[in-house]
């Protein structure tokens, strides 16, 4: 294992373009790819650029299947905080991906059993071809909060105070952020055949270096990317990486 390939770009705009080129290349090589995509601000430029590639015929998304990465628990249908709603608006609709090619996380009933069934179905399909991920302020991937082991399955999680405060910037107040969620597991993410991690902004500088250069362990879940057997590409802008 050679470790992640780190591509430092000038700014968020260049990050979006570089990420879209990489993802379009995966779709060209694997037209029926199984993909999981992050929400959050950082990947939005990538998704917008990718939608432009689709419109211009440079990216074919007609056969890909998209898996949901994470979702809050306890929301009513149509709640503005829904991460699926965000994914639908920013990724699925712009890329013409219809309902039968979208696999949502379980949110009700026997969640432990349903999450295990979700993982089995993904494994039977052959696993993920591509994971597009962001980096949480405490090093989480999806909502795999620290400590998370590299084999952790899809499951219900309690969100950390750090994550709740960070997500309040999207929804208004800390009290507006749900405290529990379902997340695709570390085991499923780390076994993706290609992983693209996008990191932007000065606020992520410390955790980016901890995740990519520091000790590997469950205290910084993203640090397990250093040991992933698949191809990991990190696209990080200068503000997040520094000038060194």
C-alpha cells in the first residue's frame, strides 16, 4: 500500500474541477458503478462541475447506482434538515439519477437488523466502486464518529458535540441539529475500490494533517484511509493544506 495520493489545488473552485474530472473518469471506466456520496459544503462544487460534464456529454450517469451515506434520525418527511433531500437536490437530480437507482439507508423498525441487511445487500452487489467523502472536524467519515474501528458496520450513532456544533451552521441553532443518525459503516467505505476525499478551508487544516500524516487509529477515523487497500485520492485546497 502506497498510502493516499494527495493532490493540492489552489482553491475550492479548482477542487471542484479536479474532483469532477476524477469522478467522471471512474464513471467512464465503470459505467454501472455503485457510488456513495457525501453531503456538506465541500463536495458541492464537485457535484456542480460533474453535472456540467453530464450536460456536455463528458460524463455518463445513466447506469450508476447511488447509496446514501448518512441520515439524521427522528425527522418528519420533508424536513429541511434531511440529508437525503440535500443529496437529491445537489447530486441526484442534476445528474439525472432516478429513484430505482438510489439506495436509501434504513430509518425505522428494527434498525440493527435493517442496517445488517443493508450491508449484506451491498456486499452481494459487489461493494462500492466509488466513495466520495468529506472530512469531519473531528476526523469522521460519514457519521462514523470517533472512536470508530475500520470494520465498523452501518449502524445507528450518537453524534458528537463537535459534529452537532459544526452542523448547526447549516440549520441555524445547535438545538436544531438532531443528535442521532444512521451512517454507512467504515468497513463499507474503506473497501470501496476508489475513494475520493475532498477537503477545503483553513478550519480543516489541523484535522487534515492528523488524518493523513498522523497516527492511524479509531480516534481519527479518517486516518484509516492511510491503510486502505483501495486507491485513495485526497483533493485538498491550499487553505486546508497550507503552503508547505
